[in-house]
C-alpha cells in the first residue's frame, strides 16, 4: 500500500469510530441524560408538564406526516426520520418506575393520540410477538428461575456485535467513497449488502426489547411498543431497497450479480430465506424489486402480514402479561 492509501485508511477508521460512538451515545446513553433532564425540579411544575405533553402531541403529528410524505414523494430518508421520531418514546422506559409525567417516561406522550383515537393501548402491541419471539426463547432460563445475568450478557454481546458491524462497515464505506472505487463488495459487504442497516436494526431492536421487558405504566396499562418498532423496521427495509433500485440503475448487471451472491440485511438460513421470498414472488413475480413501485408493494405486504400474524398473540399477551404489568425485569 502507498502512503496515500494508508492515509485514506487512517481517516476511514477514525471517522467510522467517531460515527459508531456517536450512534451508541444517541441510542444507549442519551436516554439517561434526557431522563435526568426531565427529572429536573424546574420541570416538575404542572405548567411544564403540560407544555412537554403538547410538544409530544405535536411530535406525533409530525412523525406520522413525515412517514407518509416520505413514501409519497419517494424520499426514503424522510420516512426513516419520521419512523425514528415515532420510535423515540421507547426510550421512556429506560428509567425504571417512571410515570407518564416523570423522567423520560413523558416521551411516551407521543403515542397518547394513537391510544386516544383507538380507545385502547392494545394497538401499540401489534407486531410485538413476531419480533419478541427470540427474546421469549432466551427468557426461558429466567422463567425457570435462573438469574437474569444470562439475558444481560446476551444483550451486552449483541450491543458489541452491533458496534463492530457498524464500525467495520462504515470504515469500508468511507474508504471506498474517498478513493472512488465504485461498488463496495469487500469486507462485510461481501456477505451483506447493507451491514450498516443491520447494526441499526440490532441496536433499535435491543432498545425495543428492553422497553418491552420493563414494568412502567404511562397509560395505566402499558404494552410492548411493537407497532412503533414494526414501522421503524420496515421503513429501514424500504430505505435499503430504495437504495438498491438506485444502485441497479447505476451499476446494472454488476449490481444484479452482486445482489444474487449476497444477503440483503440479515443473513438467513436458505430454507427460511426461500420462504420469505416466496411472498415477494407472489406480489411482484420475482424475489427482489427492481423499481420503487415494486419496493412499496413488497414492503407494504410484509408489513401487513407481520401485523396479521402477530395480532392474535399480541392480544393474548396484552390481556395477560402486559395488561397486568407482568414483565420480566432485568
């Protein structure tokens, strides 16, 4: 390698470390800072609480509009921003035993209009069972009476894995971008087309899982926030597929061949992958979409199917575990 290449590599590593640490700070550290801020005595007055609640109502409207507008004008980034904003209240449960108007729990006021419109907090659970199934399985040792340290270790390992994926993939991306090498097909990108999105989904998923396992009651009966996570998950999928449409236009057959040889975001067993793609084949007649209209059809179909499959189990859990606040506690 030449001196110039070493400089590019050093810059790429430095920027990727900064970016990874900033994302970790935003997802796992910032919620605790917000909690301490909201617990400030100056915010304990009724007027301040009402003001923050009004801001949360405004954020609900803005987040929904951003999600819809992003899909309508084909700007996936706008929808991602809106879905993250809608997912934000998940961090309200990071501070245990906070009420709606105390600590970061007040962020959950963003979901209050949705609960008021439907008249039932159950709507927030939709999608929870499908996505929490791995956590339910990992929680079996705790249900059997073993220490919760087992699950804490698993979560810690997943946080580290997410950080490594984000760091290595960002380093590769920056290096290719600076050196203008074209299509990235090395490092993690050799096996996964969107490793950065895998890291985001993993970290957001851990936040969602932790929130679902804490016993906090901002609406007197609080379910796991399955619907906000489901919206965020499929919006990120929509963003990734939209980028692939652009890459197909730019690189043509080169990207099409690369797409056939690599996994999308999450590496899956071959049989399970074929099962998932069979749905796409029925919707658009092929495994993967080639234009934005096909992307919308595929994402919307999977989103609805996830909610429909999860719905009956979500209802059962809501009326047993979540309604009675019978959560597993870390």
